[in-house]
């Protein structure tokens, strides 16, 4: 809804078919999460407050070349429900949170089986992994003392190898 421009609270509430109060709460949370910025236009009324994308919010636009949007979508739609089941699995070794969350046999359905029957979600998940290679792991590549903690790294796959290439470039002894 924000695109590349500035949008008022009134516009966003109408666009999302949400109440003024809920729109303001959502936008406050998004500002705190650094997805959006609130433009200081002197508005007191929530309808007149104006919002624009911050860098991360900009990367989530459908027309943005970044793949971050796919990672977020996959997390919300596929992985987040499994995280909500994690507590139940802590009490019972035979339970798999992902299986519980997606209404499969409690112990037999892996994330990979799930994606094998849902090509659209699998594509979204894979695009998200590929996007994380170059965006989300910069601090891990630069700040983790790879040489002090490991001599061998195994690339399990999912992305395009950018993360591992950056680790090797930054830490040639690993």
C-alpha cells in the first residue's frame, strides 16, 4: 500500500479495510520494527499522520528486486505456526512442531514433505532463502570468529551459496 510514496493513515485504513484505531496500532508497530517511518507533518489526528517505507519496508515491496519479501511471507505463513507449537514439543519428544502446526501426523510429516506437496510455498521458501544469503547474514559473516570456532563448514543448501562464499572471502583460513 505504501509503494514508493507517502500515505496517510486514512488511506491505509481504507486500503486495508481496517479501523482507524487498528491501523494506527499496526503502523506504530511497523515504525518500531523499522519497516516504516512516520513523516512529521504536524498531524495530531491519526487519519492525517503520514507514513513511508524505511529501508526494510522498501525491500518488502512487490516491485523491489530484493528477495526479502519471500522470506517474511514464508516465515509468517509456514514457519511461524510451527514455532507456536514448539512448547508442546518440548514436553513430548515424539512431537514435531511443524507437523502439529500443519495438521499432519504428529511425528511423520517433515517440512520437506510439506513443501513437496505445495510447490507455490516451496518456491516462496526457496526464494526467501536465496534472498537471505546476501541480506540478512552480513553481521554473522563479519562478526562471528569463524576460524576460532570451526575448521569445516557444511553448506546444506537452499540458497545460492552467497553466504558461504562471503564467509570464505572474509575468513580465508576456514
